[in-house]
């Protein structure tokens, strides 16, 4: 579902839209407050962990 060029925010950065239910958003707000951060940071961290951290089945990164 490619709708053309992504929204560019700066050099090498794009904007994406993420939709959450109100209940999930409320839980994310609680987590963000506890970690003294914002929801955007939590989402970026989750995406990076999901796509870029190798997983050996138990959540521990494999040594090289």
C-alpha cells in the first residue's frame, strides 16, 4: 500500500502514522510517564527492537 512519497521531516527522516485504541493509548501514557519519556519514543524503541534486534527465541540477543 504505497501512496507515493513519504512525508519528509528532515534529512533521512520520515513521518508515519500509528493508530492505537483509546485503551492502548492510555496504557502507553502510563508507561511513558513512569519512564519519564513520551509515547513517540516508546513507539520508536518498539519498532527498532522488533525489526533490528535479533531474537533467539527467549528475547536475548545472540553474541556474534
